[in-house]
C-alpha cells in the first residue's frame, strides 16, 4: 500500500512537471512570436518560476493538487473496474490517466466561465500533449503495481 502510494505521488509530480513545462513553453512561444528575446536560459528560468508559482503562488488551486485529485479519481475508478474484468493493468491505467487529464483540460474552462486558465491547453495540440502525459503517467503507474491486488 505504501509503495503504491509512493508510486502515485511520483507519477503526480512527473505529470505536474510535464504540465508546467508545456504551459511555460506555450507562453514562451507566444512571447517569441511577439518579438521578445527568448533563449534557453529564459525558458529554464520561467519553468522554475512556474513550478513554484503554479503550486504555491497562483490564484487557481495548486496544479499539483488538481492533478492529484484528477488522477486519484481516474485510477480509483480503474482499480474498481479492473476488479471486475480482466485486462492488462498498464494499458487500462494509461487509458484512465489519459481520460482524467482530457477531462481536466476540457471541463476546466466550463467550470471557470469559459476561461482557459492554462495556456498550454489552448490548442488541440496542447490538449493532446496533456492527455498523452496522463496516459504516460497511467502506463508507468500500471507497470509498477504489484501483480496481485
């Protein structure tokens, strides 16, 4: 149980980091298109700042908490379903993670008066990337689960 929770926390941190990197990259691309000088050091500085800012200083709930809840619900539902049917855990948890993150990026604007709060999820490519990070997290989670549960 402790090992599974530790794996889950590691997955949440991984997904949160990838989410923040994509959101920051989207902002940096916008600034570059507006003629601002953006280089690797500015990008890395912005990523570091956003990792702290999106978790401790933002107006929105901390992104790590949002991802914790989204993946927690998705993986719990996957666990309940897998108790009834026989499928490979790694693929089903990948599907659950992708579904959870897709739900986050599609429903969050509806909950916030149609405002897209995370710039990284503005385009279909951004939504696809964030969904893929959820699939990656679910796949890694499913790979690391014990054989019997």
